[in-house]
């Protein structure tokens, strides 16, 4: 995973670097250089370090009268602590914008590191051999250096613990990969990203911040409050389904990208689908499900859907109960039903219930077989996967997700009423097989918000 992430970040950030023939950083005075890193002087008491592994993975030394901080630790930079000591004589504290391997690579050179606690989840993977002390940043924490102060401002979106360090009393800060360096990879949910960008824009404008030195800086690609606003607008449109990214490959789990005003927003469409679903539905425990099952099945009817290429059918007989100490549903299905075939293939299915306005669409599921017709396209319903990937419809007011337990055969000899015997015989005459009594464990119940 670590090598994969390094590779994809290098590829993505490289898109930015490749567009520049010569970096403005080359005009700055070089104070240290070896095969792993180059440090240049930004101003009298600030230096920028550019690594050579991950598309100029960037570090910053910010020096005050009493102490200094190193923001981020690059990828592969042996002896980074000693290199920093050659540049500043002040005591140095390492602080990270986030715990990705191109920002925490040389963390082992330091006895202590400060991180956002939300990124602790990455420590076992990206800092597995770190033996030093890990301390945790707080929102709004003031890091006093003597004549210079950095304010900790949490900016989750790229990672849960992405952090921007704002230099109080100036127009700038240090943002790591929070706003993408021109090319953002969204590892969090879009709701979090939207809130971060909205809050950040308002805060930055109110405090007079105009630019941010980012995590892969080439001298011109500052992040800005306007960039935060752009990301917010794009993210809102993505989450609301107003726009969809183009397919892309090679970016870890990022398989969609949207490009606007030269900025690239990368995300995973499966994660997005789950987030969209959770925005519309709440999960209800079976024991708390208080809908009248007699009305749902008898009046609203059940739409049963299954298959990787989903197929739906209507059922008006069935119920719920307990089997093997688990909540279950049951229904009668004729042996030749295409949906039953799909249920047996995948082992999962949904039972959806709709508002009365969709009665006409539901009826279309019962007029023909999906085996040889595309009856799904004849309705106004919109297929949507549940978070676990079961096929359903976003217009449904209730979705019961099930895992197949059994589908035993039931013949007319096992029924003791004439009504039952006639029903089963009718099914046999059509399918040349007896009905199946389908039992499914209820794995999730989703109710429209």
C-alpha cells in the first residue's frame, strides 16, 4: 500500500510539474543540496526543502527568535535532522500537515513529532517503525516561535487529519496537500471536504490570508482561498449528482477525475455512491422497524431485486420473522422467475417499498421477464447500490437488504387448503416445477430520511 500510494502521488503531482520548464524556485538561493533534497531560502528566516522522490515533496523550516519548526519530513531523506541543524541553530520541532509517506518519510530522524489525531489511523502503515514520541495537535493551537506564531487549522478532506498552519499576522500559511497543490485526491467523504472548504474560505478571508505554500510546491502553484471555494463548488456538484468525473486509471483507488479551471479533483466513485446513499437514507435496526408489514406487502407490494445486472419482480405475498435467532424475510417465488435465478447466483437481494406515486412503475416489473426484455428501462426508477453493493432504487421509501438463507421447494401436497393447493399447482403448470419458499436474513434496513 505504501509503495502504491507513493507511486500514484508521484504520477498525479507530476502532471503539475511537467507543465513547467523551469521552476521559480531556481531563482532562490540554495543553502543545502544533496541527492535527496534541496533547501532554498524563501526569506531571512524561512526555508523551503524540495525532495527528489515524490515530485518535489516539500518541507518548510520556519524560524523564530527562540525556536523553529520543520513542517513535514519528505519521503526518503537520511539525516534530515542533521541537515536542518545546518540551516538553523534554533531548537526544531517536527510538525506534519498529514501522515502520508511523502510527508512523513524521514520522521524517524526526530525524537518527537506532532500530528493531527485524526490521522493516527495511518501511523501503523506509514510510520510503522517510529520509536519517538507522537504528540497531538489541537484545533486553534498557537505554536509560538518567538516573534512568529503559527496557528493550527484543521482542513480534513485529503486525509481525515490534514492540517494547515497559518502564520499569524501575515497573508500566508502552509497547507500541505489539503487543497491539492492543483490536483486534489479525496480520501475523505465529500461532506467533510465541502465543510472544510466552506469554513476555510470564510476564515481565511476574514483573517486576510491570501496564499498557502503547499506540499508539492514548484514556486507558482500556491493554494488560495479562491481554490478552496472552487473545490467546494465542485464537491457540492459531485455529491448532488450534478456532474460526474471522467474515468481515470493509475491513481490508487481514485477512478474518477473532474477538471475545472486547470484544477483536478480525483475521487473514488464507489465511495461516492455510498456517501450519496447515506445522505438519503438512515439505517434502522430490525427490532426498531415499526412499519406495518401487512400494509407494505399486501398494499404497497414488494419489489425484489437481485443480480450484478439487476433484475426486479413484484411480490405481494410474504412476511418477516425470526429464524436461527436472526431477523428474516420470506416470500413465495415461482421456480422459473429470472429474479430467483439472480438471487441464487449472488446470494443477496433487496426488497423495496415505494410511495403510491410509483405504482405504475412497479406494475411494469410484473408484465414481462427480464430474461429477454429490458423491463428496467421501461420505468422511471433509478437503480442505486446499497453501501454493501446490493441493487435497489433511490425512489424507494424502504429498502430491506437480505442474504439468502434457503430456497426450499414447496409442493401442493404440503399444503392443507384448497386455496394453497390451487396456487401451487398453477405455479407448477407454468414452470414445470414447484414454488420456492425463499428465506433471507435481513442484513440492513434503510428508511428514506
